């Protein structure tokens, strides 16, 4: 609201059923705003951590889909040069992790449900908010 009052942003979309009230005025409640001048915000990369890997993989085993006794698995095992990276770590249940052992998913004939990837901030925004509102999707490239 402050950016709108200072004329540093313009309202693109509002919530039609919500209003902000002052003593003498009523204002539309903004949902999407656009800055009038671009401001470069340096985004920090999402930290590679056990918790963030679980969050990226929606707390489910990437081999069988289970959500119990979860751990982290290296797609390419460390003994074969596999690194601790977003692209090589997945969530796995204890049973699948033991079954896969020191093999690749292809060798163990255990295909991944989804290939591991480096998440972006939008992914984590969705998980925190429980989804993204329909009005926001065109602006978030969804």
C-alpha cells in the first residue's frame, strides 16, 4: 500500500471483495502490483539442506512414493563420484535406499518418479502459501 500511495507502483489486480478502510476513505485491496521503476533485488540461492530437499520432493520417496522413514539418497552414489548437489540428491524411504544400495536407479531398476532439480524461489513460495492464486499465475510464468 505504501508503494501505491507514493506512486512508486501501480495496481494491476485487486481483490474485489476486500477493501482497506480509513476514517474517511475506502481503497481497493491489492493482489498484484507493478513497480514503475525496475529495482534489482539480488535473490539468494536456496540453500542445499536436508530440509529443503524434503520440501522440494514434497516429503515423498522419489522411488516408491512413500512418506514414511524418509532419508536422503544420492542418485549417483558418492562411491562413484556422486556429489552433494541439488541434481544428485533425492528423498528416499529407508527400504528403497537400502534396496538401491550402491547402484544407480537404472542398475537397480528403480526409476525416479521425478528427476531432481535445483528449485527456484517460486517453488518454495507455493509450498509455504499452499499454492499460488490464479490471478498471480500470468505474472509468475505459470
